C-alpha cells in the first residue's frame, strides 16, 4: 500500500501482485460466478440468487469460491456486486480478448492513397485493423477486439472500424492508455523540417508510463479529432466519427501540413472547404493548440 501527499491531499493506493490477482481466476466456478453477475453488471445480488445461477450442488464449496473473488472482482456490502475489475474481466471475455482469434478477407476502401494514389484496402488480422495502401504500403494500424467482428455484417465493418478508431484515439489524446488507462506521455517524433522538405507528415509518439504501450499518430489525425475541427467538418457535411481521417482528407478542397515558425519545433495543419478553413498547430510536446476557423486564404 502506498500513501502519497500532493498539495496537502493524501492519496492511498493499494497494489496487489498481478500473479495473485490472476490466480484468483484459475477456477471455472469463479468465472461462472462473474458471468452470472454480468447479466446485470450494476445489480446487487444475494447469496441465494448467485447460487441459483451457477450449476453447483455444494453451497459450502460455492461460498468458498465466491469468497475468493471478494475484494478484487466482487464487492460485498448488503449483497454482492461486481467491482470495476470484475466488469473489466467480463468485458474482455465478451470482446474476445482472451478467447477469440479472427481474420477477414481484405475489404476495398472507397478512397485512394493520398501519398501515391494507390488502392487502399482494409484488413483485419492478429487483432489489428489495417487501413493500408497496396502500392506504397503506407497507412494506419490499430487494435480492435476480435469478438466484435461477429457483431457486424461485412459491409458494416469499415464504419465500425472507423468509429472504434475515433473513440480509442480520443482517449489516447486525452492522455489515457488504451490498454491499462495509465498516464500517457507524448512527443513530436519527426522534425518540422520533414514537412517542408516533403519527407512525409510529422508524427506524434505516445508512450504509457505504466505498461509501456506505445504508438504513433500523424499530426493530421490529431487535428481532425479536435472538437473545433470536428465541428468545422460536421458543418461542411463530414461525419468524422464514422470515417477514418485520411478518408475525409481526400474529400477536402485543401489538406496540408506546413511550417510557419522556424524558431520552434512545431508545425501547422490546414483544412479548407468552400470559403472557410480551419488551422491548428501541433506543438513540440505533441499537443494541438491555437485552433481557429477563418475565411479561406487561397
């Protein structure tokens, strides 16, 4: 257990060894108990309700396994209810995180590669979605729960993948790890000169300070998902939540990255539609700032 004090306010965090925690799930009866509770995950159950839901004839043995879950996956007060950890375990089971292995035949995207004009294809394998060009092999890649594939028809998958991308990266941009919810640090990966010299877009790297998860996102994607930019795009008829950012850029009048301040390691992004544009800065520490809508310049 650790106790810290910041600004006079105490924080108390009790940590358990991971092998002890996962060892508690090493019995099928305990998983059956959690699954029984997951039918109404926010409900409080009596002992008799849970006992009736699990196929077991020995109430003493059932009580033993239920007690092993208490304090970690189950909370006991006036009855029994799932903790956040308990809900997370069941959520992972339903998502297929531990139990499913899936893949799909490539799906043709409805836009061409912005870098070379090649055909963009959507693939799913090894629990990851790939939006990738057949010619230059550039694109995006991100995790998607395998158990979710069966929730959608094949023609619905591109939209589902895009919506998952949107909500997953929103969490990342807000500073939370998508794996463990730990704090994420970020940094500008490519120098702004790469934009000016035509060597490709500058990118921002993310790394979790707790579990070490890492990822790289283009500055253009970060700007696209900024609330002001989302509003700009929505008013011009673009549904950001259901399309991958590069799919939207292909339909804009202007989408460009530029360097306007050589004294600082930062770069700008500009999107233009009709007579209006939105401009933003991606800073050296990987944040989107100075977002503004204004009349189009060109």
